[in-house]
């Protein structure tokens, strides 16, 4: 276990940049997982991180010590920081004091869609993106494709909202969604408040490419026109529409219901 006590340490400065800058995370191809649950999930599903960072107080926490012990058994890198230095890079208020430095996967689309997938067109809110990833993973969907205008999936806010879903998903970013849909070998469904066909009237016992769009503008018109079906989720009451993350969850679990039924 290595210890850093100076803010002027080059390695520590690098962590500060990664914690506070989306541009730094994209440029370096790395991000930080903050908190016990995310670190445990990564360790279980992906293995050892590039580095584990712990605050001095956290070294007395049982769950943190279990993580550190497992990493040391694998001869992985563990970095200890005084609490003041750790708290300066952590974005979790009242967190336990452990984070992982991990590489962010860069995947390139090489073949047409053949299984159920999620396509996010300009979904900008990190909380919504994270919630959609979490629901997709829970429903057994394993592929997610994001347009250039969608929130960066490996940002701290998306990671926290997804609660470990990233580690069971194949996530593709900066994807040309119209080209992906045009070449798709599966049914494509776009949700739209102007559609007349109900979600519940579509046969979902087959692979589906789910299209969800910008929180205010919805799916782009060119992409909407390419969809096999445009569907609406009926709702009662005076609200105009569902939140995009709630809409996605309804769609995924209606597909799961039909397949299980």
C-alpha cells in the first residue's frame, strides 16, 4: 500500500483532474468509481481496478478492508490518502472513503443489431441515463448505444445512478444511431407522445431496439421516421408525459413480462 500526503504529488494532481473534469476523463480514458457498492460490484464483475484509493479513516471500515484485502491478495495497487486529500477528490458527500480508478471501455460498432438493445438519442440528464442503464440491466438487456449528444456514461453521476449496471452492459458511445437503426436486424420501437399505437399492443416476444430521446424534444425526427413502430404508454391524470427513465423502465419490463408469460 502506497501513501501520498502532499497535494503537490503528480499522481494526486492527476486524480484531482479526473475527479473534476469530464474532459480529463474522456482524454485519459479513465474514470473514478466512488463508494463501497460500486467498488464491490466492479471487483466482483470485472476484477481488479487500475488502482484503489482509500481515505485514512476508511481503513478502519470492515467493508473497505475486505476490498483492500482482496486487492492486496491479487497484488493490485492500493493508494492511501489523508482524509483531507481524499475528500478533495471525492464527489460523494459523507461517503465511506474508497474509490477505484478504472479504464473506460471504448467500443466500436462492427455489426448490425441482432439482440434487444437500448438506443439513447440526446438523453442529457446523467440521472436519467444512469437509471435507464440500471433498468436495462435488470430487465436482461445487455447492449446500450448512445448518440454524441447523450450524457457521458462513465461520468460520476451516471455511474452512481446506475448502481453497478455498467459492469454487465456493453456500452457504445458517439454512435451514428440512424445508421445503426437502418442496418438493424431487429424490430425498432420509438416512444412518442404523438403515437397512436399502444406499447401493450405490440408483440415484444422478439428482440427489440428501444429508442429513447431528449428529455424535452424526444427522439429526433429522422430517427423517429426509421423506427418500425412509434408507441405511446397510456397514462391517466393531467401530466403531459412520463420522465424518459420511467418510460424506459415501463418498456423494458413490459417486454420482460411478455417473454416470461
